[in-house]
């Protein structure tokens, strides 16, 4: 941790502690010895350090609170993308929370020790109080980040862009590929939004949902990001939720594309000197190429961390393990998250990943991958506890057992 501007915040955990750095922007996980050296005392840790076997063992138990919360501030959006993960509607839905309710939720998250907020929608840039909630988050010590389509609300967003840590524009392809993936021709408007936002701040990037229709353009998207002087490309897996459930068979990458994903990303990063981030659900595709597990652990490359490292909150305030999961049966509210977080059985299959059957259980990446994406398993296998049906290793396991059916059918019953 030398050579940086020092920790901005610290939070004790059973394995040790988490430090938030300002430069470089990072969350650093350390064991108890290093935590003590950096000023975290046993008194600050309270009961978290009671189990000596948990020292340095990230993953033995869920975190004391999520690292980040993904807040779907609204389900209102006029774009109508065919793969929308929420099924957003141009008509505002009844029961959506307003500013005061979201402020109370931010207070709850801050009290828990959450570090980041990922604000999205729908299209949150159209909300007249978006700046208010970002300011409130800042006042409570949370860093608000934002995802926007760039197609609506830009005039209101530009004056408040500085309130956000990172702003990413959804860019699922260049030119006509954008329209082929999203079902709407919005590339030129999204491109114009990126140019204007980049003039306001440096921390502007793109979110790219990887699909079979834009896979061949991934290198070009990295080149585009470099040309626009963006600071990151965030790669997201296509999830079968919202309208995306109906579009999954036609938009999800093929098995061959999933197997080729990591080499394509690595080559593009090196060629275009762009920072890339991959969402947790892409970990099975990375593990397929057998990188050093210890290196992945040091880089905090984990699979499904819903209900542990992160939590999702719907526009109605209901909590879910992630943005793509249905709320638990108890349908907890973000106002009561701290209580629900500590309950036995909270978030169901998401926290019970250690019970995932073969081929996951004997895989050397299991403690990192955690069985893959639960949202994909729920949709394709009919059970979130099943191994990720799109994982190359799971597919190979099924073939070795003589399962000749489509890999989109349930593998585990």
C-alpha cells in the first residue's frame, strides 16, 4: 500500500479489513496482521475477529456488509432496448421510490459501511433529483457512480457530472451493430453524449454487454474507447432477466465465443492500452483458460458475489442479491438491509454457493468462481443452485457424461 495517498476509509472484516484508497482508486483486502499495522484494532473489529481460522480467509463467511450497492433509481426509460435487464417501460411504474426514500436507503447503506453506489435505471439521468441523491451520497461518505444510455437527460446530467466518481455510457456496438444488439438506432446520440461528458470529466467509460452480435467488434470497441480518450471499458455478460430473458437465445454469445472471450479481451487491452473491467459473471470464461488461481485471488477476480460483495435494490426499494435477481421471498426493503443481511438463509442460493454440485465442487477455481452466474443458472437450468450452464467446464462435463442435448437445457436436476 506504499506509493498511494493513503486509505480514505477502512472497514474490519472477519478475514482482516478492507481499505479504500483514493489514488489509485481501489479497495484493498488485507489480513488481520496488516489491518493492525494500518490502525484497525480488535476493538474496532468487535466480534468479527473472534474466529482465528477466518484470519486471511476471504470467502469463509459473507462480508459484514456489501462493498457496493446497485440502485435502480427508476424503471422509467423510453428507449425500449430488446435486451433490457429490467424490462424498463416508457410509462413510469407505480410504487417507485422518490428522493426522500432513496436518501433514507443511502443512510442505511452508509451506516453499514458500504463504499460505492452504482446508480442506474431505467434512465436515471431523467430524474430531476439525481443530483440531490448524488450529493447526499457524497455527504455520507459514499462514492456514487452512474450508468446512462446517453440518449435522454443529457442536458440535466452535464452540469452535475462532477458529482459522480465514474460515469459509463452503455455502448453495445458501433454503428449498425449498436442497433442490431439493442433493437434501436441510438449510436450517434450515445457517441455525442460520450464526447460531451468527456469534456466535463476524465472518468468516463463505456459499458459493453457482450453478445453474439457484437463479439466480432470487441477490438473495435476498445479502439473506439481509446480514440474518445475514455478511461475504461466495462464488459458485462448478457443476463436472461427482464426483456433479456426472451432475447437470451438470440443474443447470448455462443459457446465458442465464450471460450474465446478472454484472449480477445487480453489482446485488445494490450493493443489499445485501455483499462478493462469484467463483471463477476464472466469469471467462468476467464477460468476456462486456467490462469493462476492465486493471481486471480490477489486481483479479487471472483464469480457471483451477489448478496455478499454487492447487493441490488429495485426501483420499488426491494432488495435483491444482484440487479438481475428476483427479490427474496421475505422481500426486504433497503431501509431494513442491515437486519436482513445478518439473517440465516439471507439471499438463499447466492450465499449457499458452496453447495453447488459437480463439476464445480472439484474445480480448482470453485472458491473464486462460486459456481458461476446464479441468474443464468436460474433461467437455463431452472435452479440458481445449479452449475452455470454456459461455463465451458460445465458444458464439457455434460458432454463427457454423454449429454447430447442443447447446452441451453438443464444440466442439473
